[in-house]
């Protein structure tokens, strides 16, 4: 039995029926060779079962302490069966698949089982990058169970060329019984006096560390991000429905642009594409603000310090420079903003450690109440929003070496959860040479998703023209239109 890290438990406390904290990662598999014969249900079930039972995280379910008096626990599920998490569906077209996935991400998960599902959709036609009918494997995770990087590691274990190595003989060793809620409650009550003392001491240390860091920042050692951003039509209270679409971009063209511009990353270019699309969309609906918008961009800290948390990232508040008309100037501005945020979040390691120690001893119900109060602000009449306007996550899914039986992955896409007053989220992913900008949105806020997806393509084209104009066509490799797919190595993250 392992207690859930507070950074993971937050995703349980913050979710509501209008904002379930689940996300989807989908992989498009096309049969190898000709004639193509897609695998049947039995073959797929055996393929997944052979690999899934050796992955510890997939066997663990949540047990919550009554009233969230303490953080929940991960326990081995004694009733675990891979087949309980595997679902098959008959597909049709790309549009129908997107609509179904938008509904799937908003369906709550069964908390009595490990928080993952694998939905296999067969016979899907018309997916960009797939030349023929495809099978789509849709992994659904609760965010408390995994972040983007961990979910990718799990997916690659499930769809690797060889079977995963079992960490223990899962079929032979019985799991311990699930602890009784009454016992967990009693333990939490008994621990209250000790945790109160730890909380008082932790708060004292945290405040001292924070005061010292703030003093250093006032001396100009480090700059804080802009606290308030303009509130737009895309920053309203969330409704219950979601819509989803994806723009497919050729990764080799982005790499060529990166080489031509210099001193920027592929991620900077993608952020600039998103910024250009948001700028155009808001201008078309006559609400483009005079101040720049910003994006929440997760930054992995997995290799910084040892941690049991399954969500190991800090969130950067990156200025998108949407007031900048020139696409190249916008890219360079975004690059400077990313570097500044990376430095800011890499600097206060002491404050980070102190904050984690404090959060660890705060009861879950206190965190849950504080988050709900916080996400209730600002009111509808407010003209500003705190720190960011949208979410842009980036996950490298890796080379095009994923397999499902005799089929190979040719593309990937996915849906990110919405939270707070963020009505649009962008999930950037790549499989081989195909990079996708995946858009998950509240249809009450982003009322024309099709147009917004078109604007992502137009923003990409504008950036390409600007780079060719500035640096000359001989310095920029162009292999096709914005929707092409090329087989190259995977995307290097920021």
C-alpha cells in the first residue's frame, strides 16, 4: 500500500462533473504488408494482456480515506483483470471518431478499479496520415495515475515489439486485501495531532524560504510572470460538453524552420503556431485583446529529484506574444519567455521542496475546499484571468516503432482535460514524423472548432512563408503542404 502523492491527489480533489481530470492518448495502427488483415479481438486481447499484467501502475487502484481526512492510497487490486479495462468498438470515419472521443473524455471512470482504459476502434477511415482503413487504440488515464510522460512510457510498453517483462508473476501471487475504509479513517484521526505539528513547522520553514527568495527577486535576480492576463471568450466557466479536432503538421518542415531561424526549438515554433491561431480566431470574433495572452506549459522535472509522484512537472506561464504581428518576432519572443520561465522554475529548489513538505501534511479535504474556492474566481464580470489563457502540453511519443499485433503506428493524437476558466487546451504530440496539435474545447466557448483548426494550418503556413522570406528558400526545406507526413525521428522536447 502506497499513499498517493499530494501532487497526484490534487487531480482528484479539483475535478467536477464539468471537468473530469482524464485524458486520452490515441495511436493509429495500419496493418503491415498486403493484403492487409486487421487483427481480430482475440489477437488484440492476447497482445495487450501479455504486456499489461507486467506493468505495476496498471494493477493499482485508489482507496480514498473517508471525508478525505488524509490523502488516498494506491493498493493492488485483488480483482484485477486486463479484460475489464479493454473495450472494442466498430468505427466509421474520422469525424465520428473525434465526436466519440470528445464524449469519452468526459465520462467518469470506475473508481473501484485501476484508473485506466484501453478502447480499440476498428475500421476507421479518413484519418490524416493513414492511407487506408486503420485501427485506433485509445488509452484513457486519470491524471492522478499518470502525467503525459508516464502515460507514454506505459503506452510504449503496451505497444512495443516484444512482451513487457513482468515485475512479478501476477497470475500466481495473490494481491493483499483492500484496506477497510474504517481502518483508514481511524489511522487518519490518530495521525491528526502529529500532522498538525508537522504542518505548523512546515509552514514556518516555507514562509522563511519564500521571504528570502522574494527578497532575492526584488534585487533583480529573477522576474515573476505577469500575474493577470486579459480574459477572452475562451476563458469562461466550463460547460459539460467537449469537442475535439487535430491539425497534422510535418515534423521535418518544423525542423527545417528551426534550423533556419536558429536559437529556437521545435516547441517554440509550435507555440507560435498556436499563438497565431488564437490571435486570428479572437480577431475574427472581434475580441482580440490589446494585451498578450499566455499559455500554461508543463515542464518535466522527472530527472531533477527523486519522487514518488506520478505527475512530475512544473507549469510554466509562457507569454505567447499574441500582440506581435511578425511570426518570426513572435517565435523569438516566445523562446525568450520559455527560457525565462525555465530559469525561474529551476531556481527555487528549496522553495519547491518546502512547499511539497507542507502540502504533504495538509488534509485532502482542505486542499479540495481551497481549490474549489480558487476555481470559482474570477466572476463573470472580471476582465482579467490569473496567469494563463490556455494550456499547451507537449509529449514526445517517440519514433514510429509502435505495434499492435501486425499493425504499425503511423500517427497519434489525444485529448487533454480542461480546468478552471480554460475553455481550450492544446496537446502537442508526435509519432515518427507526424506532429499533431490536438485541440480539446468547450463548445460553448470555442463555437467554431472547424474554423479554429483551419487557423492552426494557416498560422503554420504564415510562419513558413515568413521564414522563407527572411532566410531564403534555399535555407528552408519544404517537402509538401502543412498536412503531410514524413518518417523522421521523434520530437525533442524543450
